[in-house]
C-alpha cells in the first residue's frame, strides 16, 4: 500500500515523464533533500528555489505564460498568505485576456493541523483558496485520489491548487480501492524502489513502478459511505475523522452518509443535493477558521436552494477563530474539529424532529 506522499511523488514522476511537466520547484524540494516531506525525491525536473514564496508563485506564473508546465510548491501553506495578490493575478489570467492566455500551473502546499506544527505550521488555506476566482482547488484524502487528482491538475490548462493535508502525508491506503494502481503490494518493496536512503544519496536512483495515467475528475465528489439519517460533507483529513464518527453512530442505529468533496472548486453540488434530498439533514466539516468559512458558503446555498428538503437546520463544524493552533496536544485538539464533537452533532441532527 502506498502512502499519501509516495502517491504524490509517483504522480509528479508521471507528470514529468509523460504529461509535459517542465519544472518542479520550491524550497528544499530538489536534491539532496527532496522536500521536507520527501514528496519530490528522485524527480528529474525538481530544483531548489530561494526561500521566497512570492518568487515561487511569480516564477510559476512566468513559466506558465512562457509555454512551460510548472508545478510549484509553497513549503507550508502558512507562508502562502503573502502571495495572495499574485494568486489573484494567476486566477484572473484567462478571464482578463478574454481567453487568449492560459496559466497552466499547479501550486502544491501542505495544509492543516494534526502534526503539532504550532502557530507557524498548522494553518489551513481552503477558505482563502476558495475566495480566489479562476483557480481550481483540490484536497484529497487517500493516496489514490492524491495521485489521480494531481495528474488531473497537471493536465488542466489553468491554475490548480493542490492542498495536501499534513496529517495524512504518512498515512497508507486503507484498502486496495484507496491505493495507487500498479504499485507493489509489499510496502517494503515500494519503499526500496522510490524512497531515498538515509545518508549519501549521490548514487541513488529510484526505480519507478509502472503506474497508469489515472485521472480523477476535478469537481467530482466521492460517496465514502451511504446512509439515510443524515449527511456529512467534508474533505481532506476530516474524511477519516468523520468516518470514525459515523462508525460510532452505526452502533446507535444512526445511518450517516459521508461525502468526500475532493474538489473544493468546482465542487460537486449535484452530489450534495442528491444526498440532502435523501437524508434531509446535513453537517459540513472542515478545520479552517469558522468565520467566513467555506462550509458557511455551502450552508448558505443549501438553505437557498434546498430549504424545503431540510428536516433540521444545516450545521457547520470548523476550526476555532484563533490566530493560530497551539503546540500542546490539548490546545491543538481544542482548535480543530474532533471525532466526538462531530459524532454528537450528527446524533443531534439525526434525532432532530422536523
């Protein structure tokens, strides 16, 4: 079974060998480190940029406009906030040129809490990203989707942001359906093939498995589990947290439908509508701060368009509106949604009388 970060690395390899990627760059992603999370080890086109997020985004825009196909990385999304004006320019390129100019770039960045990164390495970026018109935004929750969504992002003619949940980067596929096709079934064999050894790497070369061109469509959600009593819509690492909450409620005879959005823009409104019409109750979960949260937009649209389908008020559970996430375990858990909070909210929704 591949890990999330191995899936990203294999997708980038496919991108540079078969899909026309010309440059993979960012802070520390070239040799010898290959990225702080090992996401770019062994890649032919990976190179180290200066420690300058604005320079990274600006260079990616310039390369894209010059006919190249770059994949750029902001090492942690916490440091992407000073690039907002450049991100707006990239998103506006096709629209402002009346379709004459595309900006085929991918911007990767790790997001969210869950690794005790404290105030400088625990922020989320999904709310900010979805406020940038012209961008497509993806956040996978499994190695297979990380691989397939990244390949789709590489092939898109306009800018795509690939948000990688930091807490999932070392997580392995939980089933064959979540795994990257074509990888060895033996985890140790895959590691020997594509994970760089410790120490001297000057003579090391990866042996890439024969993985296919698997394109997970942008804008298509995944129904993780079907249910009839309530719906929970989420993405990223909270897909797994919500799945555990749903499993707990199953023992109480509460059947919850779980939707993994996968793409935040364009999001799969059709999947949400179908589920809400079935259950009449919906909870939106993510870990970005609760004020002007992406989940609030989804609640607004749910109320506007599905009001008479609802048996209970729709609800959002999101991160607390705090300047940062604390380093201590109890502070981090108090800052972002936890399994028991999600479980209790779903129980209350399911039992709410119309």
